[in-house]
């Protein structure tokens, strides 16, 4: 027998059955589609968050002085041998 999953929530069972009947597919297919949809939504939200962070970084960089942008952060973090200070 293949993989199994037990759903112990009555509302979830009823919703899956109702949607499966309305769509003319199995409950397994309904659950699979719901999971795929949730995963895709999560990926879209993650990408949007990354884009917001990148935009924030671009805006912050635009506000920095040329002197600040010219600083070499490695000089502050590492000694002449490449070891952390």
C-alpha cells in the first residue's frame, strides 16, 4: 500500500468530501491541490518579501554618502592575516 495520512478533524474531512464531490475528483486530489496552492502562495509571498528587502537596501544605499560607500568593511572585521579581529 502507498503512503497514508489520517485526517482527524471532522470539518477537514467534510470539506474535502464536499469539494471532491463538487469537482468530480477524489479527496486525495482535493487535498493535493490545496497543498500545492498553499505552497505556491507561500513561494509567491517569500519572493515578494525578498523584493521588498532588496528595494529597502537600494533605497538605503542611495542615501549613503560616497565616503560611506567607499569604506572597506573587511578592514574593520579582519586583521592583516585575514583573521577576525
